[in-house]
């Protein structure tokens, strides 16, 4: 990129910062730091990427010497990281630790190309793509930090190192899948990757079926009643919890709710599920409609964001899944709900929603449709927590005629 292009990107980035509520003083400081970074890029003929950021930080530390403070290092790295991220995605990242997004040499650009293919062409859910990114980034970091060349031996050795470091079977299995899909994708452009596929060890992983965590009707009522609806944050959190409790929606779907999903005239909400890509239409229940209207009128920040649920402090952005998890966990603790040995996030409320329908004798196909499952078979896991129905399946105890059992005595003497 030439200076004019970089400067334009910087201005667009800073304008975005202003739009989402970043303070003027922070924007001014970021502007100065990014100008220095742009000078560095131009002088060294580099592009704005993670490798350039790392090189710039080394350069800055050497230039400043003993005068540099840890605060300056952290603030500068954060500002430029967000700028580089914007150059790649056109978006603003709140914290560097949110996702391992920026990838450097040796495979960074190829991995980014593969991830875009998964999201845009394969239409995989963003969370699934993020899991691929994590696995591939770890392999990429292994090559870079060890100054290794990509080869069949490097692939085999990586799995050996992961195993020696105590990686779980689940992680090894995920890594195997990610590398296999990545190498297969790259084979379309470069035959070099084909032998690497055979170098990936076969990892078997038997997924353990876990019983869903669910909560009783009384516990759900206590959860809802624990929310203080007299403050802006409480109004928002109350509406969010209602979506989990009364619709059984996944966290990703609530995060991505937009105004365009609501048809107020027909009292309906139409969403395309993030995980399955299935379209689902829900009726707007009066309690949910009133909660949304109260939030929009009296609590939601005034901004142009299309998403319904937003953060309540700058930068004003759509809510993240981790934030919604924290909300549910917070009110479960406040309601003194016993969560020992159970999940206690949004997904447990989804399980509770399915459990209530089973309790009301709703047929499995209807539950499957309401849950947005891609297959009715997925829904059958909930039958394992329907205790009343399971009791009906119990077989009668056959009559025992053995004299030993009838006596109730099974001592050593009876064996003779």
C-alpha cells in the first residue's frame, strides 16, 4: 500500500472509532501512533499485517531505549493492532484477546484465504470458522517460532509435540481435521500440499454423549425475577434472558438479532440460524415485545448499529457471546440457583426450554422444529432427561423363584 491508501484507511478507521463512541482523546492518541506506524511501513516497503506490527514494536523499543514504558508499549500495540485488523476486515476489534485473528508468516495469507472460503462459499458458522482459525494459527505459530519449513516431517513432528505437551484427544482430532481440510483446499492451487495430507496422523475421537443441563420452572422464574428492570442494563439483560428462556435460541442467534428480523405488524421474528442456516419464524410473545420496546425506548444507546442488543459503554457494539454468557451466569448466582455439576450459561436455558416441552408431552418432531435442529435424531438426547417418561419405559421385574434369593441369604454356606 502507498501512503495515500494507508492514510485513507487510517481516516476511515478513526471515523469508525468516533461512530462507535471512542473518546476524542483516545482517537487523537491513536492517530499519532498510527502515523508513526505508517512511516515505518513506507520506509521499509511493508504492508499492514501482523509481521509488520511485530517488527515495528521491536523497532520502536530500540529507538526509545530506556525511555520506553510498559504503558506506552501496551497502548501502542493495542492501537496499531486494531488498525491492522481494520485494514484486513473493515471492522473494529474490541480486545486483542477476543480471537486470534491476525496471522503472520509462513502460512498466514493462505490460511486467511482458506477461512474466507469456509465462511463465504461453504457457509460455515462463524464459530466453526473461528475454531479452524485457532487450530491453524497454532500450527502456523509452531512453524514460525521454530523457524521451520513446511514439510511432511514438520507436520508429523507437530502432532508428536502436541501429544508430549498433553494435548487432549479432542484437540488432536480437531487439529487433524483442520490441517486436512486446509491442505486439501491448497491442493487446488499447488500440488506441493498433496504429500502433506498423507503425513497427518489419523486420530480417532469417540465423542462422549453428555446429558443436557437443565433447570426447573421455579429456578427459571427465580432467574427472571432476579433482574433489576429499573436500570438501562437491567432492561437489556431482561430482554436477552427472555429470548433464551421462551424461545430456546442459541446465543449466536440472539447476538445477531437485527431490527430487520422483526415484523411488528404480523407480530413475528424471522431469523436465519447461525449454526444450521435454517430460517425460523417465531411469534412475538407479549412479554417479549414489551421487554424489547422498553429496552429500545429507555435503555438502548442511540446509534446506527443494525443489531438490537448493544454494549452499554464505548465502544458501542453488538453484544458478544461471552458477554451474554456472563449475563446469564451473573443472574443465576444472584438468584441463588444451584449450578454445581451443571452448565450455567445460555445453552442450559436452551436445554431447559426443550425439557419443558418434553414435560408437556410435545412430540419430538415439533420440539426439533422449535429448537431449529437439522435432524430429529439430534433432539432425542433430551429424552434422556425426561425422567417421568423414562419411568414408563421400565420393564416389570420378573418373579424370582430361586430358593437362595427367596431366603434373602447368600452366605458362603449357601454355595455348597
